[in-house]
C-alpha cells in the first residue's frame, strides 16, 4: 500500500464520448482491482455534474478510466487541476496533443519519427475530396483527427468509396486526415513511466484493428512479444519512448505503429489513456513482464499527481 492508502479514490469512467461503453468496462475493472488491493474506491460516471460529484465524494485522488472526448483530451485533466485533485495519466497539454492527430503528427516528425504521408482537410470539405487531392493515391486511410479507438477510420481502396469514407469520418471531432496506406505488422508498444514495457503484435480477423476488433473477444490474435527480428523490435520500442516523451506524457501510454518488412516503424498515434479491459493490450504487455492487472492499476494510482 502506498501514499493513497486510506484516501478516497474516485475512478472516473463512462463519460459522454463515443467510447463510453469501453470506458464503463475499463472503470469497473480498475475499481475492482484497486479494491482488491485495499484502496477506498468509488465509481464516478462522468457527466456535466462531475465537479459536484467529486466534491460530494470528498475525492482525494482520481483514477482516470475515461476514453475519447472530454476524458482523454485534456478536459477532465484541466478540471482536476483546478480542483487540486491529483490524477493518473498525462497532464492537460500532453492529453490534448495526444488526442489531436494533426498536431501530434507534427511533433512526431519534428522528433525524427516516421509518419506516413498525409493530407488534412476541413470537415466541411469532406464531400469534395477526390483521389486527385491525394499525391500518394490509393489505398489510403481516412480518419477523424480528434477521436480514438479507430472510431470513424476507413481503409479506402477504390475511388468510389472515398467520398462516403470522408463523410463518415467528418461526422466526428476534428479535421479530416487522409494518409497513405502502409502495409506491415500492426504493433502496439506500452510505455510505463518513460520506459518501454514491450511490443505486442495484433492480427485482426477483420481488415485492420478497428473498434470491433479491439473490444470483441475472439476477433483478434495477439503475439507477445511481437514477431519481429530483434533489431526491429528494439527500434519500435525506442520509437514509442520518443513519442511518449515528445508529447510530455505521464503514467502509461500505448503507441500504435505499422512496422514494414524492412523494420521501419511508422507511428499512427499515442493513446494517453489506453484501454484496460479484458481484451486490452497494455494489461497483456504488462502480464508478459510479470505485472498483474491489480499491480498495474496500483502503480498507476501511486503515480497520480497534479501536473500543471
């Protein structure tokens, strides 16, 4: 038991984003794990009255188990800073940068990481995007700039499918990103307290590791450690550490890559509040390092702090 032993810990879950259902699972699992460790935890479903609920619970520390908008993008972190409540995970700026794929891509490139060629379009121009606007052509990946868990993501192979994919992605937060499709291994790396825990390879039954593949048991194969040559594995793990530090992250993150046959790790995004469900990757990687789910949750809680 650490410095939050005997203190009132609020596990913030649910929320108002498109990833609410996943967050409910994450929060319940984390709360149970912390209770098993002896911590006083209360589940707080985050809504517009969250500040009042935190005060009523006399919250002394917050374990953030939210995903997506208003939870992973710096909003709840800013509220907790203003209330003086220590919290898990990254701070306001790192969270906001990690959630915005346009700005994070610029930072990744500035730190020497490989980023697939891409174009950014305003949402209101989604219906006007054509293959002629893409110097890299098709296939391409279409995604919204401000969502997580592969929400609104499409792989477009035919010109006729581009408009529909862009319109769907434009229905979510942020600008529209269309990037060159890179073929390779889908690799996810967990970084805990600035150091890589290792890389896991995901082989989804579907075309790519989309929302359904991430959160439906039995739809994806996992290989830990990732089936990469040792030099390639080392390279992608170091790249994840660079990305984690570039955004200024704290606690645990999961960075998603496509690693080509030549070993080049193309970074997709950094998840500042990665999933912590039964099918989530960070707990799988931690288990591969001998860290139980309960121990992982306790370690994250003990890292709770104000970052501003």
